[in-house]
C-alpha cells in the first residue's frame, strides 16, 4: 500500500508529485512585504516553480508582449486554465518584486540567497524541528544563521534586529580594513 503522505498536489498545475520534489514559493515575494507564513506559501512542483520564474523573466523583457506570454502559458499548461492563471499571477508578483528591487536599490531588507547541500540523513530531523516550531524551512535556516552570527559577534540578534547586525558587521569590516591599511 502506498503512503499518501509521500505525495503532494502542486498548487499550480494540480498534479500529484512525490513530496521529495515539493518547492515552497512565496505568493507575495518578500520584496513586496510577503512573510514566511503558511498563508503566503504555496507548495508547487519544480516544473511550475521554473515556469513561474521564467515567465517573470520574460515579463521583464521589452521584446516580449503579453500575448506572447499568454501563448507560452497555454503551451506549458495545455488545457489547464487554472494553472495558466496561477502561474501568471505568481509570475506577475515575482516581476513586480524584481522591478521594486531595481528601482529602490538594495535596502536593509535585501535578501541574500544562500544555497547549501545537507545529507538526506538529516532531512527528517530538520523537517521535524521546523514543523515543531511552526515556521517554514527557510525561516528555520535563517534563525540558525542569525543565532550563529549573534554568538560570533557577541550581540543579541533576532529576526527583527537584522539591521543592527548588518551595521555591526559593516563597522567591524571597516575597522579591519583601516587596521590593515595602517600596517
């Protein structure tokens, strides 16, 4: 008998996939004020995740019309109007976030993407912990990084004190560069 917990239904194309392939995507990107909450996350398959970002990238191009984008969606999601609409909505949000980041430049809430590889052995422990804390995997990893930085620089940092931590690190970096120049 197949364990149904090993599968999920993609929030975009509505197809069933192994849970191993599940991606969490922000409905409202962080650059637009989106949060790491379950209400703002949609579980999607890797193909839909790639499509959302590819469509958003095409939307940023001056050489691509909206008609071409809609035609692309119709080819990607043949006979699946809901998937076409969902992908277009999510891609529009990603595009808007990209535009806002470019217009405003990098601000204090700019996100740095950090990629890492962790052995599959640890996956159940990580999943158990972030579910126990009722936060997303991304928030859990961010929390671990901030805790480590707090210990390293001997400051009290949490998710709301990121700006203070960034200022402190910049100050330390500047002090080190001045010391090196003096020598």
